[in-house]
């Protein structure tokens, strides 16, 4: 009986503070994650998350460009890719449609997104810029602005790519 209770307590602690599984809804992260995929998230990647909360109690690392982050936006968990961190320069173009260039990549912008973002020449301190891997189907930082670091709750464990070779032993 003690083993069962200990196992349940350990499982609850792991789910609250260390690892969890979330299910993807929508196509904004395709092709990395598809609608209905179960994704393993690492809650300790950036700090200690407040259980049942919407922020981090203490942090020890910040997201890097390329990380797939999980954060709260308007009370909902959101999964997007961090494409730029604090002080990263942002370059806008409106010659052939509206675009945002950051870290050598171009992202499409609607006119409203362009007007929302064009005043920012760089990512502000304490923030990141997060965009879905399928930017045409994603509602993200281009729509609602930069993400505060304290709202980032976890990092997704990316799926193994098809055809990826196993490391030599």
C-alpha cells in the first residue's frame, strides 16, 4: 500500500513540476506538430512553474531562438516557436506584400499585423517573439505582440524527424 501511495504522489509531483503531455489543436505548428498530436513538455526547462498558475516561481534559463515554447495567452496554453529573443533586430518590408525578417528568416504579415508590429525595431527586454511553424494558419506574436518571459511555462520536446539516424554507440 505504501508503494502505491508513494507512486501516486511521485506521479502527481512529476506532472505538476517536471513533465506533462499536451494535445495539439489546430494547424499552426504544422509540419512539426499536427492537429491531435500528443506532445511531451518539459516544465523545468526555463524555471520552476507555479502549480496551477500562470507564471514561473523562479527561472534559471531563457528561451533561445528555435525553441518550441508553451505559454499562457488569454488563459489558454499556446505552443509556438521562439523566433527571436530580447534585443534581436526586426526588419520590416512592404514592397511586395508585408513581411518581417528576423534572424535571416522572412515571415508574412497582414496589413494589420504590420501596423501592430512595425514600430518595434527590436524585441524588447524580457520578451520573445513567437510564431507558429505554419505562419499562414497561426495566430501568434504578430497578432497579439511579444511574449513576456514570465508567461513561458515550458519547452516542448520536439518529435524525432523521420529518417533521423540514431547516434552511434
